[in-house]
């Protein structure tokens, strides 16, 4: 389990049939050396599990049983699309939050940083499209429908809704 898209590189070394991936759909922040704080509501500790290779259901179920000791696990049929969903938000909101030393809410409220979030999200969406990857919804919200645009009106709507596009795995405090 890690951010990014390590599965493709790992698969080149050990093979697709032995490569499994897991997206962690909750947040935490590092407070100090060896100390982290959960920034998501505890009931939102969910995992998204998948494989690059078809017919790996038995192994996925085995991994799922272990991870369910901590929280709910969903086995994704479109695992790469699920990874791209998380990548989109890590690149846009998490990146801007880290650079500015601000919460997601502060990033979303500031027009300059919100514009950066919007452009980063759009670049992720466009790149996924070119790679023929369908970005999956995050906890029921279709982020492409919310943030993608192909004309000035949709671009203005995308910009306007960013402060309201809160996702359940971040607790309210991340937005304040």
C-alpha cells in the first residue's frame, strides 16, 4: 500500500500475476518523528484492493480478510481507475496543502490555490483519458463529472464547486 502507481513497475519485475495493490482511502498527517494523527473519521478507514491480472479473486479475498481487521475493504474491478482517483486528489489537494502549509479548506477558498488545484486535477483527468483509464468515483462521487471541463462554462462551474467537493474520508477539520 502506497500512494502513486507502483503496481506497474512492480509487475515489470515480479509479473502481473503476483502484483496486487491497495489504495488507502483515508488520511493522516505526520506530527513528528514516528507520530501520526488520523485526519479522517475512524469509521471511514476504508481500503480499495485490486490486481492487474484477471482471475485472482481467491488471493484478493485472502488479502481482503487481513485488511478487514482494520476497516472495510472493497475489491475493485477497475483497480487502475481507482488508483487514479486517489492520485488525482493527492496531486491536487494534498500537494497544494503541503506546499502552502494550509488545510484543504484553505486551499479551496483561496482563488489562486483553487485555480492550481483545478488545473492539476484537469491534467490528471486528461492524462488518464489519453492512457484509456476510466477514473473511478470516490465513495460514490464522480470526480470527473465534478472537475472535468471542455468549455469555459464547465470550467467556471468546476472552479466554483471545488470548495464544496468534500469527500467523506477527510474529517471536517481538514477543510477548516
